[in-house]
C-alpha cells in the first residue's frame, strides 16, 4: 500500500509540477496559496486513512486535489529564494572587499562611508529586501511541513533516488533561508568599529 500511494502522489506528474520552477505552456494553472495547503493536507489525510485500512476513495475528488497540488508554488518559491541568495551573496562580496581595505572607523578616523552605509542599508535592505524575505520565509515554513508530512508517512516506500533528491532539496532550502541573516552579519561586521566612537550612534542592519 505505501508503494501504491507513493506512485499516486509523490511520484505523480502533479507533485513534480509542484516543484517545477517554470511552467510549460499548457501545464497546470497556478492556484491560490491556501488552496495548495488545503490540498496537500487532504492528500496526507487520505493517505493516512488508506494506510490504516480504510480503502474508500473518491477518484474524482482525489484527482481534483492533485490538480490543486500541481498548481502550487514550491518550485517558484525555491527559485525566488535562490535568486535572493545570489543577490545578497554578491552584496556580501562587495562588503568583504571593502573590509579588506581596512576598517571604516579607527582611532580618530571615521570614513564618510560609515554614515552613508547605514542609510543605504535602511533604504535598500531593511525597507525593500527584508519584507520580501519575510514573505518568502513564511511561505517556505507553510509549504515544507505540508509536503514533508507525506514523505515521512511513506518513508519506507521512497526510492533511493527520491530520498537523495529530498535530502538535497531540504539542505538547499535551509541554506537559502539563511541568506538574509548572513547579509546582516556582513553589515554588522563592516560597521562594528563605528558605533563606539565619541558621538557616534551604533548602527546595524535593522
């Protein structure tokens, strides 16, 4: 039974579509976020029931649930997180190059950048990037438990190739989710010596 459920769900075209970043013409249409979560939870509940020995099934209803799963945005979310990470990594490299030239503040020296950087951080990172990163983070923590629940339920039936993809996916998503924190640390390191100067106000990334 676990293998049959795996073939009908995680191995299906609909679940593959859930993780596809770009949709091909004529593919599954996107659906609302709440509908995707409801469908994932319903598929899990049906699978639990079947594994417990209750084999009643409404094929039409189940196919509708799979269609809703297929319209989900897990792949698009993964792509957005990767794009965010790429931009923030590039920004971190710029910060690292500036740090390599020496501190912004030392003894009686305070470079103009020590006052410019916090304003830039506020405008482009705190006001623009962080709200978007928070939205992506919330969506990630909504989708992952809903998708992982069925994988955990069917763990014994998962092929080795699927297990490896699952491991790589989860590792990638965990790392990408840390990108905003890595950027905050880079900013804090750049400005670390500037807040202790006379008359200076400690500044951070927000």
